[in-house]
C-alpha cells in the first residue's frame, strides 16, 4: 500500500489488479481469500468505496456462485 500511494495512474493499477483478482478467484489460485479481502479493505481505506466497489462485487459473486452450486448439488441428491 505504501508504494500504491506514489502511483500516478491508480486507474491503471485498478484495471490490472481487478483482472488478476478475477483470474485468481475463478481459478481458485488465491493463497487466501482473507488476504485478498484485506488488500481490498486497504485499498478502500486509501481510495474510497468507488475504487473498490467492483472488487468487492467479485467476492459477492463468488459467494453467490458457491451457494447456488451447493443448493443445486443438494437438490440433485434429493432427486436420486
């Protein structure tokens, strides 16, 4: 975060980070979801809600996807 403060093009960093966060989340390659959330929280504190709203939305979408998949598996087991 200290280095982030000195970046002139924060929007370029946001696009890069958003793209790579999406790849990590979708590929289950994130070392820790909590660490990812902590980073987003630090960015939110530094830049505000507008900057991180899409990043937080990704976590919400992943949660909804996991819940829906689990409900489907449960429903499918009930049919057999």
